């Protein structure tokens, strides 16, 4: 059964960065994507990430609200809300 899509809301963009808020209902996903830029994620709510990765691998990562992490460009994955509550985070892509 197809999953609901997460909602991406553009917040700001200039020549240096693009900022997007992501909101997920329980079970919603981003869809498969490859990050073209380095990025920073800051959780706004507790997040129950199910990260589906190339080759069929997946892993769950639970993070509290208010934490941040960084990743390099080239990351390929599908992000799913594996929890039973809505989750939200802000992504800052560095150009």
C-alpha cells in the first residue's frame, strides 16, 4: 500500500542555503532521494526515523526534539515516520 507523502514547506533560500520544514503524519515518507548538498537537520518534535537505504537495508533512529545532526551530500535514502505521532524537522541545505 502506498505511503502518504511528507509535507515539505520552503522557509528560506538564498545563494548560500535552502531551508525546508518537513512534517510527517505517522507512516508518511519523503520518497527516495539523493542529497545534492551537505545538510543539517534539527528536530522540532521527537522523531522516529525509519531510514530506508539502498540495497534493501533499513534502520530506525529515534531522536528527541531540539537536536541537530549533519550529513554530507550524496546520501541516498527514503525517510519514513515510524512512530505513532506526527513528527517535524527543519533541514538546512548548504550550497
